[in-house]
C-alpha cells in the first residue's frame, strides 16, 4: 500500500482521506505501473483470450450495451465455449464507435493484479476487485454517478480528464445508487487530468465523470467494498431466531407491532446478550472465504520443493485471517479457508515468518530439520511460496 500511495504512507492516507475526501497523486512517472499492467498486456489478452459477457462490458455516454449487441448468437458454433461469447469483430466495431471496454475482475487473468488485490485486501480487511477500463479517443463511458464503493484509479496509458463533484449521500450503500434525473450538476470540487503513473482516489458517494483525451485511455480501477457497522448489525440479527419469543408469528393485525413495547423490549434484550466478538470473527471468516485464492506459482513451487534447503528464500503469500494459537500440545494456524494442526514448536517459526514476510530458511529460529519439514508443509498448503526460478 505504501508503494501504491507513494509518497503518502498508508496510515496518513487512512487518517486524512479514506472515506473523507478525494486524493490526487501526480507522479510524472509514466512507467510507474509497468510491472502491473501495460497497454501491450491488455492488447495481448483481448487478442488471445476467450472473452464473454458480462465479464466484458461496453458503455458510452452512460448507456451500457446489451450483451446480444456484441456476442455471438446462441446458434453460432463460435459460442461453444460458453454462453455470451464475445464476437471480437463486433467488439472492435463498437470500440471504433466510441464505446468503452470494461474488463471486469482482471485479477483472474493477471498474477500481478491478483497480488495487488490481495495486498489491498490485507491492508483494509475488505474485499477488492480490479477492473480495466479502455476508452477510445475523445469518448466518455459513463455519465455522472457515484459508487457505493471506494475507488482507486490507476492510469497506465493515455490521459483522462476527471471531474469530481459533491457527495449528496453520505457513505451510500449498494441500495443507494444515483439514477438519471436525481442529481443536479454543480461546480466540481476537483478537476484533474490523469496521466500514466498518476493515481486518483474517490471515496464512495462522491459524484464523478471522466472523458479521454486524444489517445486511447487505459486505467485500472480498484473497487474496495468496505465492511460497515450495518453489515455487522445484520450478521448479529441473523441469530435472532435463536430467541423463542422472536420466533413467534406476527399477529394478524401486525401493523400494530410498530407500537408494541414488548417486541422492542425483546429486541433490546437480544442485542444486550448478543455475542459481538463471535459475530466479528464470523464476518472476517466470511470475508476470507470469499477471496479469490492466490494460486500463482503453485506449480513452480511443486517443482522446486524437493530441492529447498537452508539457503532457500521463501515468502508468505497474501493470505488473510492469519490466526496462530497454541494449546493441547499443538500449534493451530488458520488462514483463508484452512486450519492446519502443527507441532507445538512450530509457533515460534511461524510468528517469525509473519513478521518478516520474506526470509531465508536459515534465519528461522529452532532446529533446521524441523524448520525444513514445517516450510515444506506450508509450501504445499499455499501459505508460503518459494522465491526464485525453478531449475
């Protein structure tokens, strides 16, 4: 996150800007995102990959095309891989007409983008998706709108003129979208031309729009869906059926419940007795279960695993929900969807790994043979990855 937000450290961003106000970072470093994504990478993906809707969307001036306008008909032999297979001739015809391509959840096609997603998720403990927007010359994909998510814009090619307006709804949810005619245009609070290497952060609720310049504009959107207190309250309320009184049927004249003091008393009692720590833990576990697994280099790890030794360098993958506990004569490591039971001596070495993130096996505390066995297990289970190319 410090690299992404450079020159601002993550704590400074979190305190001063996160969910408060937009942030523009001008870098004058066109190759800043080159290790993440280039126009050549996207060109190769579109040319070679199987594309389907709705993973690929097209929009112009706030109007999004129906899938049938750029996919093969069901009767075509070219859609045999899946329904809604994109017809690339139609795709580029629409691009020449000024339609923006949106490649949804691009982390499914890029190891670098997946690692970025995982690192941002780990920093915010919230789900993230990455989308790639390609806008043709002098075009606009969407009309003014706000998002119910926090958005980071990473410009990697071309330029785009952005206008950020007010925030009519404070921290809107996904149920509070902006529909045409519901917002009156005002003077923008921020205008900016993004160039390659620049970053723009837009908190949820801020109305915005953008238009490309005289060349193809490409940017990555990191969409961060923050967990809210409302989410936590809903998770707690899901246990309401455990209360026998709350399982009772509503009366036939249930409109009278609005003034029913007994009902309100039971609601207060339910929340007074609710297990808040358990609900928080369940919400974090649900977040971890929904993540896209980090399977990058798992095959390479299998190839290299028989040759690891004291000089090998390893790295902790971008896992979340790391929980380490000792008891009952064993160490228990929980991460993502897994629960590993390990020898009690493993706890000290795993704590070292979590702190260091990347390390040489020889630096681990404890016995070398035990650490070799531990690291081998953690590589197989996807907690560690082996640095360096396979021989």
